[in-house]
C-alpha cells in the first residue's frame, strides 16, 4: 500500500506543478482527486476484484447485487463519466492525460455491461458465478483461520446474491445463458461440497469448522436451489435473442477498446486472416509429410507426448528451456529471476482446465508465488481417456501454450507491470485486447524468432502447425463473434464454422460457439494480436536503425495494459497514425 500511496502522491505533485498557469495546476489536482475517488469507489463495489489484486482490506466482502445497489453503481458510473469528460485533457501532463482516457474507457466499458449487455437483468451467469472463494484457498496471504473467516463471510452472502437474481432477472432469458448458468451454479455447489471442504482439511479450530460447515451447507443449498429455479421457472420461457446487433457491437468496440472500425471491415479482415492462416497450417503439414492430409498430419504429431508420470517434469523442463530462449535471444526484458512454478492444477480448479497461469495481484505483498498449473490425468480414467487427454499435451502444442501463459506471455507481462512505474489505475484497469493479444502475439513472435527450429526443418514445422492451430481457433472466434452478433448466426451454425475452419470436433466446437453468445469480446485474442503487429510495423518504421524487437516489446509492456489505441498515442510520434489500429 505504501507504494500505491507514493505513486498517487507523486501524480498529484507532478500535475500540480506542471505549469505556472493556475487553471492547469488546478485541473491536474482535480483529476488526481477524481481518479483516487473513482478507483476507491470502483473497488468498494467490486471487493472480490480488490482481493484478487492483493488489496486485502476487501477480504470477506461480496458485491451487493440488489436492485438499489445496481442503480446506485450505475448512477455513480454516469456521474464520473461526466466528471472526467469535463476535464480539459490539454491541461494535463501526458501521463495524467493517458490515465484519464484509460479511466474513461473503463467507465464506458462498465456502462456497456450495464446498458447494452444488460448483464444484471438478462444474464443469470452473472449471479451463478458472483461468489468466488478460490483466492482464499489457493494463496496463503494470511493464516488459514483468518482466510476461513473471510470464506465464511463470503458464503453468508450467497443467499442475498440468489435473492437478487430472482428479483432482477427478466422472465424470459437467452437459452444459452440459462444452460450455462445452471451448469455453473451446480458446479459451484459441487465445488463447495467437495473441493472446498478438502482444501480446508487442515483447519483445526472446531468452533471455526462448525461455523464454516453451517455457512457452507447453506451456500450449497442456495446454489442448488438457484439452478433448480432456473431449470423449472426460467428455462421453459427461454428465447434465443442474445445477439447484440451491429450498432451495439460497434459500441462495444468503441467504448472498451477505442476502435472505430465498422464490424464489416473487421470481419472482412478476419476472413482474410483465416484463409492466410489455413495456408500456413497446410504448408507446415506438407513440410512434415506431403503424402497425408494436413489434419491427419496434425493428429499424428499429437502422439508425441509425455507419459502420465513425466507430464509435470517435462513441462517444468520445457518451461525453463523456453525462458532461456527468451533471455538468450533478447526477446523481452524479464525483470525478475523469480520463476513461475510448474505444479499440478489444484483439484478444485481442474474442471475444463488444460493449463493456466496463476500470478499474484499487482499489490500482493505476502503470497507472491506464481504458479503455472498443468492438469494431469485422473487415476479413475480408462487408458483410452488418459491417452486422449495426453495428446492435448503433445510437446509442440504444450510449448506454444507455455509461451502464451508464461514466457514471454502472461507471466512476463505481469512481471513487467509490477516492475514498471505505471500508476494505480494502470495496474488495475486493463484491456482485453492488450492482455490476450499480447499472449497470442507471443506465440507467433517466438516461433518467428527461431524457437523450435534448432532441431531441423521438420521439427520447426511441427511447432508451426501447433502454433497455427492455436491461431486458427482465435481467428474463428473473431469471425463467429461478428457473425453471431451482427449477422444472426446460430449456435449450431457457429459450431459448424469451428468444425470446418479450425478443424475442431463437434463437442468443443459447440462449446466455442456457445461462448460467443455471451462473450462477444473473445474476438480480441486475434484483434489484439493484429493491432500489436501493426503497431510494431509502425514503430519500426519510426525508429529506423534504432529499432530492435526487444526495445519494442519492452516499450509495449512499460505502460500498463491499456487499449492498444492508447498505446499508439504513447509510442508513435505522428498523430495521424494514432487511429490506424489495423
């Protein structure tokens, strides 16, 4: 917290003495005051986000989702939108001006969730997943007893969350939302009943255990009751009118990521990119085995995978090998020698998880370990099920995923964020396109720099086809998102698109299409990557002989995680280029 206060104080001092002009001095001070005030209120209404960030004054608290609270938060967002809009941006220092626009984008994105996505009136998943106690069991930021007291406090709010859902949700809701909300609610109840209880086996205090059991049993019953209510009362009245429509979709692009391009232009770009990437996939397959179809070639390389026993050791060894490549080839600065620790995904977090990066919040001071989680096979699986699971961990795909999640993807981005001079707002508020775009960009970038090529042309092609497979999935997400929300594509049609264009089997293809109904922003994996590649080309042209890949990557990561349009304004000298995001 001392560092946060120091940064905020420094901001106030800098903007206050920026010029002798009294108006500008006052405007800078007013922005600093508003910024602090807004952030404090933002986290006060979203306390679980505060806990995840490492700000433990928010522990044990849950967002009040009652209608009165929703109305108050909406009014607060509108009030601050007007207050920040009234600030003369020209009167601010460049850093403060950038921060102001970042906060304004955050506010508009939150209002989009309220008004256009209508998350609190049409999406039952909002309530099914509103109470999360994972942070309290996966990170030892406080003694176990203290964390259990926070869990108890959180679980005691589950009845209020369910009551708010019953009061706020409309009579007729989108069918995909309902089906997933029912699954999430029942899965949450299972988690509380099994995984949470198992995770707290070390709790010795009998009185605290009894208090936990009472709160936990009530929470389980409430979640099961919510799932039953959705099934019996809302599912029979369900509809399929979940598409945003072109106007709201364009609003999503503009408010959250400051992108002014028409949806049709982005879809056109996506379809071109899809065709290009399919050619990359096919070319890599030909270099591996020209006698077989590309899909068969890809399926055959999946057989090259670790055993059950060697999975974690092999991933751990490859993680260090990838980190060493990043350092030796000067890809990006890694500002800490603290390694991400490769561990089995905890039992409570395994549902649907292949591999994931779990970094501490930027303000965490105690539980600062970072874990790269890999989900192993389960003992009760049949040999066939184990083999099918391990094919997903073929060495080539797993290394690409490790690049995305850890080095130089999400974990390196986190380390640079922590080490940077970015202010509190920049460490809290981020862009979907920046965060996922960076990690996805890293997959291609590292292979372009020669990762995987040291074993010869065939080995390099195996890495390329694995990376291309990941890219095809993300491009299909972009296309299906736009087609679903702007052209009326159905879930079944979306699933077929994934099957035909990134070669997915029916079940995962359907899951991807279903996700697009409620997460239209999953187009940002590809859109963010393409924006970063465009920024890199423009920055290289600007820097000339002074350009290096490492300089570009370092510069990208030292400004927080803003919409890439704002990053263009930071990194490019010519204002005429700022809006040219793709």
